[in-house]
């Protein structure tokens, strides 16, 4: 237990942009396997504050996901609602 004078140290893992760290990764709408990591199971795009991407790569990622959806490589939604 923590007494009144002591505070707990909270460790947060630093988020980093995968695409800045690994230059060999490319954002391409023709590769839905790579883009699926950045969408939820319902089909929503994961925001930047959660994914850890930089602003530039998040914009590129969003465009690629939207393009893949339009031409049918990725679904808009995965579950049918009744």
C-alpha cells in the first residue's frame, strides 16, 4: 500500500510511428493486410492518439483505407446490424 507521503510511479510506454521507425513499411491502398492493423473490428479507423502514428502518416493511412474501401479491397463495416 502507498502511504500519504509517497506517490506511485505510473509508467506509460511511449507510442511511436511505425512508418517513421521502419522506412521499409509503405502505406499502400493495395495492401489491405497492412491497413487492417489500423481499423477496428467494426471497420472504424483507429485515431492517431491510440495508434501512435505521426500526423503525416495518419493522413496517408486514412486516405489509403478510404481508397481501399471504395474499390472493394476493404469493407466499410464488418458486422451486419439488424
